[in-house]
C-alpha cells in the first residue's frame, strides 16, 4: 500500500495539471471571443435597462430563426434567392419589429427604383398616356395627341389598349413584367452579373418616359418620401440622373429645372409631414461616358449646387462598373472638381479582384469621396480597409441589391459580415428596392441582421447602423437629428417591451 502512494500522487498531479491547462484554454477562448465581440460594430453602444429587456425579446426571436436554419439548412431563407423569401419573411415577428424600428436615413437609393411594380402599373392608368407595343418590349409617352415619334406598330391610347384587350387582368400582368425584375426562376434566367444587369437596366429604359412626365415625376418623389416615412425612415439622400422632363404642352425641362421639380415636391411634402427631416439630392449621371462628357456633368453639378446650395449634396457616377468607364480614366477631370463639390462615389460594386472595377475604390478614396456606394470588393483590399477607417469614409452597403444583381448567391457570404466584425463605418441602404419587391429599407435591415451579421449581433448593432446613417449624412444639424432619433428609439423600445408583456384578457 505504501508503494502505491508515489503512483497516486503522480496521477493526482497530472490530473491537476490537465485540469489547469483545460481551464486556461477555456479562459483564453472566452477572452478571444469577447475581444472579437468587443471589436464589432455597435459594441460601443450601452443599453439601458429597458433596452436590455427589448434586446432579450429581439434576440430570442433572432436565435429562433438562426438556430432553426442552422439545424435545417435546407429551410434557411437567406441561402436562397431573395425572390423566394421576400414575402415570406414579412410574417416573421422579428421582421415586424424591425419594420417598426426607427432606421435613421436612407443614404443610397436611386430615385425611380424605390416604389413597387404595382405603383408603376397604376401610372399607366393616368390620362393622356399612349403606348406602343414593339417586338422587343413596350414604349410609353404622355401626349395630348398621337405621338409623332416612330412606333414599330402603332401608338394607342393606353386606356383603349387595355380595355380592348379582352382581359384587363392578363393585360396588366403582362405590363407588370416590365416594371420589376422579379421572375419565378431567377437562378435559371439570371445566370451571371451581366444578365441580371441587362434586365435591371431594361426597367429604367422602359419606365423613363413614364417617370419623366413632369406631373408623374413630382408625384413619384412625393410618394417615395411618404413610403420612406411609413417605413420609419426620417431623412433621405436621393441619387438621380436628372432626366429632362416634359409636359403635355411640349415644354422640356433641363437638369436644373428637374432638380427644381424635386425641390417643389419636397417642400410640399415637408408642409404635409413636418415630422420628416427632409431630403437632399446627389446628382448621379451615367458613368459610361468620356472625359468631355464628365466635364459637362460637372458644370451641371456646379450650377445645381449654386442654385440649390441647401438641397444639392454632391456628385456621383452610376452604372454597372464592370462595363463602365474606370474612374482612373476621368481622374484628372474629377481631381479638378473635388474642391468645388462633394463626392459620393459608387465604387467596388463587383466580385472581381485586381481589375479596374475594384480599383475604383482606391481612386475614389484619393478623390476625397465622403462615402462609398457599395464597396463590395473592399474586403479583398486590406490596405484600403485601413484607409477607410483612417479617413472615416462610410460604406453604403446594399445587401439585397448585391444578392439580386448576382454579386453574392448566399448573403451569409456577403462581405458586410466582415465589415461589421471589424467595426468599419457602415450604413445600410436599399439601392432600388421597388425593382425587386423589397420595402424601402426594412428588408435590408432584416436580412443584414439575421442573414449576414453574427448570431451574437444584437440590438446594439441595429441601433448603431441607424445612428451611422444620421452621422454620415449631410444633414446640417446632426445633433437635432440624433436627438429626434433617440426620442423615437425610446418610444420604439417601450413598444417592444409593452407588446411582449401585454396580457390579452380572456373572453
């Protein structure tokens, strides 16, 4: 028995050593995990007691959805195409909460791509609209008399064409196909980026004559502001190519006058809804042009800024980057303009690396852009990520847009996950939500929160994203804006808690 003591003592020491090592590893694991969580966007937000209660409710709902998907990946919505789940998620209790949540500002959306296909269809019921059915599409024009412009078949009064079709429901269903890119089999049809973009651009080509009719233009913008407000957005910065408008009297309106129409519609909206905090314009013409045209654009931008200094925020160039003119090819023209007008450039809306498309990010950083639209390819450029942080340039991320336009198949792989994890200055926006049947902003917040961000990301992330949209806006009095947001946020938090604890009396 005495001889067994050294063996037993050795065993106990070894066991004790193993236990200590195990505890050390567990402690280090927790330390590293918490260090990572402390880096996350929103980690600096401190929740009060009521917010903590609301957070518990929100996270229970989120974990229920995420954990079900983890255990049943075949049913996880966000690995599918957006068209397959966009309506289904509206039934989610978490989606309903996010829709009620004050979301700050929309800083990246294109003016005629925000409202639904059904809204556009209703425009075709307006008086004085003519239609031309072509072999490869349809053409519209508002006019007092039959348009003189060429038509492959013949111009018809839209009302007559609709009701002589014999089936108005079928007629409208066919028209709807031109007013969105939603189709039942997107993965089969939209096989690559160019295919998706081709259909996307077709929407704008078909609808231009509808939207550039001056009365429609002003009503569409008014109703866009109304839709944003109903989606709990309080401020808007709209990108527009500023097309030449027209009316029934044969008048045509240039870019400056088109901006004036926007300003008139905004002023009317602000009179009707003084609890909204306004809108600003980013003049954003097409990028598939030469240096001479860019100079022409810039002259228009200067004139816009001079005439509407409080309404015009700045300048951008838009269009598919892979097929557009690289920023470096008009670098000289833009360098000369950077002290005259602020830039808010699209850049890096591509899944390529080492090409002119993703290197646009570097060029716009050097041009002093205030924010970057999309920045999808930034994840592949660690030095540029550091520059973004150092220069505090916000990334306007549009998750649903990037998925629908084929940059990413499964949003869990969206670079936003890394941007959030590394605390980059991110704002969420929606790009052209009406074209793919999304809400003005709620779908993007919901998909980013449940489908992209960490399972651990909570109410602090949602609040930070909303606050970022205000901080990185061009609104002149940000303290006022944030103060109002905090009031609305507090009201929202109490509603979440109260609704959760509400007792429905038995009958």
